[in-house]
């Protein structure tokens, strides 16, 4: 007899509430309502793409950074709640994130 059955025996009149489904995609990353901002900058003369504005757990954002870096075969890092990708990959990153179910907003030129 598992815990659920024991609880049903102790509280027969209790109706179990359905927990609202959290927004998660197939890789288990939490999806948010607000868009993720995708920026382009040049640092020391080299182009970089910056993603910021994720409100979920930092572990999920790190996992997303790893998935993006492996999908694009580029380097990058995760600092100060921002994903920094080496190179100008705004279009590719936006399509990857939209396929995962994220709202993405392009900031800058």
C-alpha cells in the first residue's frame, strides 16, 4: 500500500486538486511569458550575441546555454544571468528558441 492509498483511507472525503501544469518543453526547461531579449554587441572588435531576461531557475538557463552552444557549435558563457554566445547568431538563436516555445524579442539593429 503506497502513500496515496493510505491518505485515501485516512481522508475519504478529500478531493484531490489538480495541480496546474507548469509550462515546460520537452527538454524540461521552464517557459516564461515575457520575451527573452536577443542583443548584438561588439566587444574588443568581435561580435557577440547576448540573451537576457529569463526569469526561471539559473540551472535551466545554464542548460539552455549549453543546448544553444552545442546546436550552433560555438563558444560562449553564462554570466550575470546572461547567455553570451560568440558571433552574430541572432537569427539562428531566435529560430531555435521559437521552436522550443519561447517568446524572443530582437533588440538592436
